[in-house]
């Protein structure tokens, strides 16, 4: 995986901004980040032409006010900005469209966006950004603490699960003493009884195969001396995401890392049903959706969004 040299941070003038700014500082410290773009997107303005003629500086003053507010918040909550280029951008229009375009223009390595729980707003933008971003996306719920001691990496032993685990290992290298748990959620197929095995027996068979596949999977990864703890969880409710979030809460995880499924022009809009569901379901733990830089929609070039 790559270091986060360029970071886009989405602010919206709510109390969530403080959390995101603190997270941006935290990320910058670990990754030796060079540039951070703090961006605020104003929804499409519908100002009558007559009003603009009477007050020609109205929009300019609004933009300046937003920029000054961001600068003030960053100055208050961003620790140790030395050596980092801090940039403040105000855009008008659709949040997801503007953020995607900015991330592409600036060749960003990560987009940082908040997840509202009690504050007004929805999580629609998070799903859209995860589907179409050309880089990784970190979704931070309001009130999240900037600490890194335990990480959960859900895995189905695929290439994109490998990306996620390698990201966790890189983070562990920089923090030291970080606990990484690699969780595989398995399901007993509905037709198990045709094999002549009991439910309990087939559960053990599924678990055994998960353990074998994990051993094959981990052999392909340079753990760099970090201990990876495998966990095997049976999905009994036909919703593996519930099991993932339950495990994250049980272990007191400071973050969940999952790989985006889309890696080519044809598949980039499909981040994987598990990642999609995690974005929707999880509202309490920071979630990092990893994507190798530049592996976005490519030829589709935002057809559905821009």
C-alpha cells in the first residue's frame, strides 16, 4: 500500500469538523503527509439574478466566510502542522461530485469524510464516494477518538482482502504494538443435510476449510513481524456485516479496514456487497475502505455521477 501524501478532508461547518480535523492531523503525523485539502461544499445556490445584480459580492463574501471559518477551526484543532501545506477550498454543487472531481484533480491518496449519528444529515455521500473514488476512503463517525491500538480486518481471502490487511500492517509498523485481528465470517450452506452430516458436523467442516484457506492466504503476505490473530465467526443471521461490527465492538476496535472490490474500469462501481453494507450499517467505528490508487471507474469517468 502507499503512504497518504495528499489528503482531502470534507468539512460541513458542524461539530463533526473538529473530529475530522483531529483525524487529519493524526493521519498526517503517521504518513508524513505533504498536502491536505480542507473542502466545504455549498449546495447549489438558487439566488435570483436581480439579487446578484444588487449584491454582486454576495457569493464571493460567502466563499470567503466559509474559508475563514475552516482556517479558524483547523488552527484550533490541527496539532503540529509544520511542513504540511494546508489548503482551503469552497465549492458549490453536489458534495459527491465535487469531492470526486477534486480528489482526481489533486491525485489524492485518501478522502476523509464524517459519518453523522445524531447530527442532521445522511450517509448517502459515503456510499457514492466509496463506489467512485480513485483512492481510499476513511469514514469517521462523530465523536470518534484519534487512537490506534486495535484493528479489525474482515477477510474472505481475496486480493482485495489482501490489500486491506497490508494496509493494517503498514499502520501497525508506524504505531508499534498494534493488535490486528483478521476475521473470516463463514456460513453453513442450506443444503448441508444432503451430505448426511449434522449441522454441527458441517459447521466444523466449514470452519476447518476457513482455517486452511487462512493459512494459504497469510503465506502470501509480508506481515513484517506483526502478529495477526485469525478469528472465525459463524454467520447465523444471514448478515455477515452484523458479525463484523459485533466483533469490532467486542474487541474494542479503533478501526475496521476493508478492501474495495472494484479494481478495473468494468468493476469499479461495485465495491462489494459487504463493504457497501458496512458503510450503511456501521455508525460507531471508523471504517477505511481501501482501494489501490487510481483503480477507479476509469473509462466510465463518473458517467453516473458527473
